[in-house]
């Protein structure tokens, strides 16, 4: 059984808190705002008594792209906002995963949706590239 890759992901050599702050900053630079935030660690502890590593889901949105996507196919609302997940691996490393907008275009193949998905993907890929470049530079500098 094969799996479908529907995320953009990276592991960075920065702490969880620093990664969350930097992801928020880079999302803003890419034109996205964070509409929602779910603290999975706190939620699972409160609801199930389960301890998990620090993990947050940031619901990111670029209103212009969301509007265009909804005009192309209103069902896309079920995939909004674009989730960005930051997970603590250990005190010095974090993992960042983003829903890949290109996947959206495969399940609702409207040509306009493909254009919107490509724009969103380029912005989010740029954010991930900046995140990994920053982390690599900090790691190389011994920060």
C-alpha cells in the first residue's frame, strides 16, 4: 500500500518555541495570517490524560487565495485554513509540516484552483526554505 505525500515538511535545529515564533513570522512575510491555533499537547492532556511532545496546529490563511479557491469550488472550505504543524522532536530540534496546496488541486481539478494552489504552494515553499536556511545558519554559527 502506497501513501500519498500531502505535506511539505522540514526538520530544523531550533527549539520548539523558537520554531513556532519563526514560523509565525515567516507566514506573515509570505502574506498569511494565523487565524487559529490548537495546542495539541494541552488538548490531549486535558481531554485524554495523554502526554505528547509539544505540538501546535496553526491555521494559516491568505484571504485573497482563500476567496479565489472558494470561487473555483466552494467545497474547498473543508480544507481551509491551511494547517501548519510544529512539533518538538527534542529540546534542540523541531519538525514543521504544512498541508501542500498542490494536493488540493488533485482532488478538485478546476483550472483556477490549480493557479491558486500553485501560488499558495510557492509562498509556503518559500517560507519553508527560509525556515531551513535560517536554522542552518544559526546551527552553523553555533547559536
